[in-house]
């Protein structure tokens, strides 16, 4: 499923992903397991509340690479 992040319509980063979930535009959210809890807690809780699927990725570096960015990312989402 990480392949979808490279080619699909997406948002990368916690702030952009949070806005997409708030606006019911996120189909699936990817969270890095090594991201700080305080950074992703609000996003994860909102995904659970809105029944948005969460897929966990091992590291921020792996998630960033899957998104085609050169830095790590704590969160990303595919858009509807």
C-alpha cells in the first residue's frame, strides 16, 4: 500500500493530514511508529473518531521516502 503514496493524490505532514481528516477528504492515513506521541496523538484520535483507516509505517524515514520526499514524515494520507 505504500506504493499508492508515491503516485496517488496525497497530503504529507501532520498539519496537512489533520486538515484533510477534519474536512472528510482523507481515505487512509499513514502514521510512523517512531513519531513522537505528542505529534500524532490528535491526528490518530480524530481518525478513530471519524473511522478513517490508519496504516502504521515502521519509521518516519520510510514514510517520507514512500511519499517521495527527502525528509522523514510523521504522517501522510491518501485523498478520496
